C-alpha cells in the first residue's frame, strides 16, 4: 500500500526531467492566461514536426508571456517552457520521497529479519514445550508431523443455523478426530463444542481490545490474553495467563507462517483458541 505512494510521485518527476531534456522542442504561442489559486495558468498552441496543430497548458508561464512565442518542450504529461531549474522544488521533493521509500524498505527488512530470528529461537529453545509451525490451515511440528488441521465446510458437522458457510470450520487432530469447531467474524472468534455447537471459548470485541485480544470462556471469564512481547519491534506475541504467567508465544517466521510455542501449563482449550485465532483473524501476512 505504501509503495505506490513513494513510486508514483518520483515517476511523475522523472517524466518532467525527460520532457526538459529529451522532449520535442516546439515554438508555443501563448494565447490566453487565467489566474488560479496556484498562480497563472496559460494555454498555448503550436505546430509539431508533422504539421499537426496542438493546444495545451504550458508550465512556467504567466500573464507577462501572453501573446509571445516561447521555446518549450513537449512530453508525456504536458508542455514545459523555461529550464529544468524551475522544477527544482519538485525534483527535491521526489528525491525525498525516494529516500523515504528506501528507508522504509530497509527498516522493514531489518524488522522482518529480527522477528524471524526470534521465531527460530521459539522453535529451537530447549524444554518440554510444544512447538508448531502454523500457516493458514495447518499446524505442524518442526519435523513436519501434522498436529492440527483447519477444515472448511466439513461434511461431518452440519452448518449451525445463521452461520456463514465461509466462516465455519472444524479443527481436526492428526488422527482425524474433530477437536472442536469454530466460527469467526471481523469482531469475534468462537470455539464451539463439536456436535452440540455450544460455545467453549471466544475472543470477543476484537475492534475494542487495542491489540490485546482476550481469550474468555463461555461465561466471560478471562483465560488468557495475547499481548505484544516487550523488547521486540513487532509480530512477536506472548500468551499470558490472568496472573501474568507466560503460557506460550508466537512470532512470524516467514510469509504466512507463525512459529508457535505452547508451554506445558497451557490448557488444551487455550491452545485450541490460539490456533483458531492464528487460522482466522490472526493469519500471518
């Protein structure tokens, strides 16, 4: 989204440079001028090398040029009289845009590299924790063994009344057993008990939680929170119990893939809710 903003303006400035240096040279007769908020706008006409007659607004002219014939150059986006120096502010601004764009790209690469290193440590740190690679539909152990699978439109469970078929799925273990089902919207993720379709846990009010989603049980009691890990630039999160105990953490390893670590103290319900979050609204970009 940011790239077009930092590319279009310098490209436009590049066409101005091209026009001044290599555009077709013509003699433009300034015919009329009018005043606007940005200054004088003058139109002129000229005959090209093939004898064709043209008329357009001529940059860098004012009321004093009315009735005069001026040397100008034509380009892809207009006609420019005068020298390239008159466009110096535009060219300086374009240079600043390019420098800003380059700085953003370099900073993004630095941050992504740092986060990937944290994700690698999540997978390799010793201990009895469960470590998983989570993409948009599958959670696997680092050795490639499947742990859980998100299955959209599962035929074994009927669609609950009033539920969007594209936002209803089952969470299956590696043995094919349905662990739970889930539904989600832009503002909430719900984990359902399979068969009975009663809510077991949820992450409610996503728009109101300021980047700190709460995992709650069916009665609204807090089970855990997903919070940004301190000391990191971004895309590194902790799963914290109500008393502050760390139940796990996850970080973006690469595009569309999280590295997830779940400590032994993390309940199956919280673990499944975290997976439901990463499979749906918390997908890795």
